């Protein structure tokens, strides 16, 4: 942004009495290519540009945005945003500091804006071919590649002037197995903070084969009888329960509204000593990582729970002021159309020391949830309901028959206390998290864990 325009916006916001003025400028180029049943279903690309201005009066937030970058339009937007506000702090912003640039160096970067759809199509066809070779009962394959390349500038009256380049690439593979009217869908969807160099690492044919084989196993599976029982949860996307039922209530956006079971519990025991949980924005190339958050603060590794003790919340500027905690570089937003709030980045349960065999052997009768699917949660209470994509009965300490249709039902803070064993096989999985500041890339993760008691829905 032109320095004169930036200074004028900051000074205008101050002249209306704002304690803090922030400019968020963004240009994003994104594209999607999807193959369904060996035919191109979607091929789209677009560019979006806009500028958002945020005024803080204490912890009260006023926000507006526009795609008109002219000085007059921006100053008029600030005037409209601050309507009825009076102040005497004009001229307090004298200069915009030299910008600090992030996100410019991606190892072996293959720019999605340069490589065309022909390059992507080979990966999608390879995934489709691999899934269909598994069985003639594979009745549908949908494969897609999405990417987005964003430049953002964040300038504030607090002396922030940050430029960041962010490139995300994600592969999605849905494989459906069917017999008659019965259909089972299995999904793999890795993502990375990277360009198309990530596609080689994803190994589309192998992921498609895995999804196909899982859908077939579940197609032939029976159903589990519901009830309260111990559950061993597999690594990776199993962390979605922690993300939804525990992670969201640990964001200051929930804490400051008194909409969390963890309000006022810093320093208290909230889990068994075997459990440590982390939200980390610094993992190189990870889908949920950020060099700087959307308030221009460098990201960090935040230990949320350490050996069962609640240590930190995830915070943005407003949340930190209202809750009285340190900022953690967790302010995020989908785009210039949203004001930032505290959000997760890469959230996971840290590795422990228990073996998978010991967990299974410790269960007389229960469920092994090898892979989780989606679900729902009430952030204020932590009550959740999540589907199990791939499950197996545990019978007398051994993995038994495959079962489908299982759901896990409970409350986040209670399940947290029920985690008694934590494995060493940590893995993380890409996802998209929606909240008041829009949808942002996140990863969820955990090693294999054992929950002593949880309600399992079945047939």
C-alpha cells in the first residue's frame, strides 16, 4: 500500500478516538480442479483483492472492508465506520515503518500460478486409476486439487508493517464402494503450506488405494452395539475431537465470552499426567502453519496442557486484553472480509510412551476407532458427537471384526480426563476450521490414545 494512503488511514482512525487502527490488505489467487468418474467436473480460478480496516476502542471492535483502494474511498469508509465517535488524538501516527517480509522462501517451490491444469490432471487420473484397480465394487472416485496464493500486508498504528506470502495446496480423494443400494465413502485429503512440490509427497495413487480398501472394509462390516465403553482412537484425524471439544474452548474468543468449561482454570489439573497438548504455528510446511498471524505477530509454539495441567490459552490482541493473558500469535481470519479472532493453527496431543498393543490388551470389550470422520460440537459446553469412519470391535484384548456406523458422544473436558494412555505414533491431518472469522486452514493430530469411558452410539 502507498505509504501516504496508509498513514492517512491510520491518522483518520486516531482522529476519531480509536485506541488502535489496523489495515489488512490482501490479494489471493485460487484455483480448483476436480475429476469425477474420470471426467473433469470443475475447473475454476479467480483472484480476489480487498482492504479491511479495524478500529479498536478498548476491546470494542469496529470493522469494515472494501475492494476500492482509492484514498478517498478508504477515508470515507473509516469515517462511516467511526460514525458518532469523537476524539482528539489526530496526527499521532507520523510514519509507517519499513515493511518486514515473511513467507518469501518455499523450498523447491513450484508456483501454482505458473503450472497449469494439465500438470494437475495427471495426479487426479493416477488417483482415479489406482482406486478403481482395487475392486469392481468401487463405484465412484472424486479427486480434486485446490490451491491458493495470497499476499497480505498488515499495517497498524502500533508500528506493525508486515508483508506475508502464503501458498496452500491440498489434494482431496473420495472413494465410494457399493453393493446394491449400500454405499460407503472413504476420504483422504492431505494439505500443505507449499506449492505443487507437495503433490509428489502426497502420493495420490497410494492414498487413493488406501481410501478404496477402507471403503471396502467398511462396506462389508457389521454394526457395533452401543453403550458406554473404553475406546482406543487412532492417530491423525482422531485429533478432530480434541480440536473441536477442547481446542475451541481454549481460545480466548470463547474464554472472554465465558463460553468455555475452561474459564478460570489456568494452572489447574484438567487431564491425567500422561497428556500434553500443543498448538504450534511454526511447523515448516504444515497446512496450519503461519509465519505471522493476521495481526502481524510472529507465530509461536504454545503449550496448552502440560502433563495434565492447563498452562495457556490461544489468544489474539482483544482476547489477551480481556482475559489478561499473553498474546500467542493466534489471531487468524479467512480473508480481508473478516476481523481476526483467536484460532488454532496445528493443534495436537503430544506423543506419549504407551504402546498400541498395551492399549488394545487393556480393553476387555470396546471400540478401536482407527479413523475418525466429521461431527458437531457445542463450544460453550464441549458436548460433541463424531462419526467413526473406520472402526473395529475390541474383544478380550484383541482387535475383532470391523464395524461401521459408530459415533462417539461426550463432553470435551470429561473425555480429556478419561485419556489414560498416549502412544508415540503422532501424526497430523489437514482440515478447514470455521468460526466467527471465517474458514482457515488448520491441522489436527494425536498419537493413538485410550479413553477409559465414552458413550458409543451404534445399532
